């Protein structure tokens, strides 16, 4: 099948890719032309708009249940339908992740809500096959957690290469899964290092595949939620062709197309030993689902401890961002293909972050980084405020033009400094028109009990719970970028 011409790619694949030189992307990206320079930024204004939505509406997950939305992502389902997918969070202990919830919205990612439902619900009494129940006391069980949800797929009705391909309208959502020890008597969720395997009970990634239903008001499941395993490794102790990995964790940045036809998608996860690796997913027309078909070489950068990675692309080059555990900042790599060798690591001086970070190509073609920096925070808090930087890929990934996105004090949130506000889990939703949403969580280190091993962090109060949730800002560009997808 011939590749798209310049006009078809520009209209059918998207603004940010077209803007940064992916026009006429060949089937083998390694042989593509050199990357053009990154275009200058075109942001007219950034406006913070408060909460994206107030609470989950599903039974057991409302604010009355002690649960709030925590982290959200999105994709376009069709010309006038959008998917928002988010995780919920409680206060029973550190990182009380719970369920994965989806929303169908009309016209825009912050448009009217048509449907809300579970993709996967947290539950008690979850015992993976290799879990030894003798480890439990009579008061304990295992709670199944879900988080870090990321979607990908081509919208229904989108045109690529002059036609609507069969994989248009097929969507994937992935998320991390793991078990935590829950004391039923006290309703306390033990710290994540408690339990067998250093607390990594059932650590893995799950995924589900679906299409938009005929009425365009709900989803129709195509492949039910299950563990993500590489094709050919559907059973047995190994879940991938990489024999040197024991477990995998889902990162925050959604997969991006590997080639112009979007038959293949790629993202990057992190693995045991503080290593990263790219994963490739390919549409199988026989089964009408995506399959995980390839894993890239493991990437390490001793003494850095790499995790929570992201993958972006400008022209012929791919860029890998990773959080370096311990507050020493961001580690970057560049490569012509994430399934071959990568460059030496780059560790720019700014930001000096120790919080979740994400990096995206914005709709104006600029690579931007979203995280905190305790060294520039007026509160010496690495997660408050939340900032956005432009990243110069031609100058050692230097972060410049720092913009403040959200400051809990300036916003007037009733959060004590003692419980350490967390403005984090920032995601960039796909753009539409001249606008693009930046979505993040607001929470604290505090929970219903004194913080484990930190007597200076008190239990959270009702006002702080009321302030928590998913918040968002709107970027408006001076010039309207080409639409991400062309529709018939």
C-alpha cells in the first residue's frame, strides 16, 4: 500500500507531527530524512480552569465513599466524541490507587458527559497465582490496585492514505496493576514495600480493547481486560521474549504511531533493575485487535535509577524522557529507532525534580516537559507548583521558558503545608481547534493515618480531601494547527 502524500498526511495524521516534519514519513523510520529544526512556540495564552470534573459518579467511588479522581488521560473517538479515562484514589495509605473509569464526552474532551463506567474496578481478596497466603495475618487481605492509564487508537471515521482503514475506531487502554496488603480491621493500606517480592504483589500491566458503539454513547468491548503479554508468550512464567525481565510497570505517556499508517504504535515502560524498554503494538486484521509484538533493548544509565519514562518524536528522531529516582532530575536519550541502540544519557541541570514527569510534542511542534522542581518552588516542594518547560533537543535537552501552570497557594486551596500538596500526574490531551488541555491531579502526601516513617506529616482533614481531584488548564495557540485527524 502506498504511503500518504503530503496533503493526506497533513490532514489525516495530525498537527504536531505535520508541524515538526513527519510529512511523507516512510514505512521504515530509520531511513527517513534528517529531522528539521523545532518550530518556535505558538502559545497565545494558558488559562487554568479549575476542576475538570468534581467526582466519580459510580457506586463505591464517590467522594462520600472517600474516593476522588486522581489522574486522567484522553483520546478522540470520532469526529464528535472523546474518551476521558482516569484513575480513582483513596486515603487508606500511601498511593491508594483504586479503579480505572472511562467517560464518553461530546464534541471536546471537556464537553458534555454522555456516559461513565468502569474499565476495571479495584477489589479486595485478590490473590495472584504465585501469592503465598501464609504471608497474611488474619486481619489482612490483598487489594488490587490500578493506575497510570494510557489510551491509544485511530478515531472512527478517520482517513489515512485516502481511506478509512479497518483499525480506525479500535481503541486500547492500558494501566498498571498490583496488589497491596489491606488491614480490614483498621482499613489501613500497608506501605507499598510491605509484602512478598518487596511489595510487588502481582506487578504488571493490563489492557482492554474496544470500539465506540453504534449509538456513539458508550463503548463496545472487543477484547476484555487482561494482562499485557507479548504475542507468543500468552501463558507461562515469561510474559515477553526478553528473558532478563521479571516485572513491568506502565508509564504515563500514551503510545504514539510508529509509522504513518498507524498500524503500529509504540510506547516505553520501565522494568526491574531501573531499566526502560520500548514496546510495539501492531494491528492484526485477522483478530481485529492490537497485539504486543516487540520489545526493545533494555536501557540503563548507572548510577541513575530510571523509571516513569515517556517517548516522543520529532522528524526522524525519537526522544526518551525518564524520571531519575532520588531527585536528581530528568534523564534524556535520543535514537533513530527505539528498537535499536540509544544515545548516551543527557542530564540537564534544570529541572531538579523528584516527582512524576511527562513530556509531549505540543500542537505547535514544541517538545515540552511537565513536572515540578523543588529548587525553584517557593515552598521547596518538588510537587507544588507544577511547571511547564520548552525543551531544546539541539542543546542537550536544555529546559527553558519555564511557565507556572498551577500553584496550590495562589489558587487558594485549603491545604496545609504540613501535608505536602502534590500537583502532579500531568497529561497533555490531544488538541482540537486552537486549544489543548493540560490536565493534572491535586492531592497531598497526607492520608487517613499519620504518614509511615514521617511523624511531621499529619493525617489529612476534610477540607484537604475536598480540594483534591483532577484539574486542568487550556492552552490557546495563536494560529490554529492542522487537525490531528481528517474525517470523511
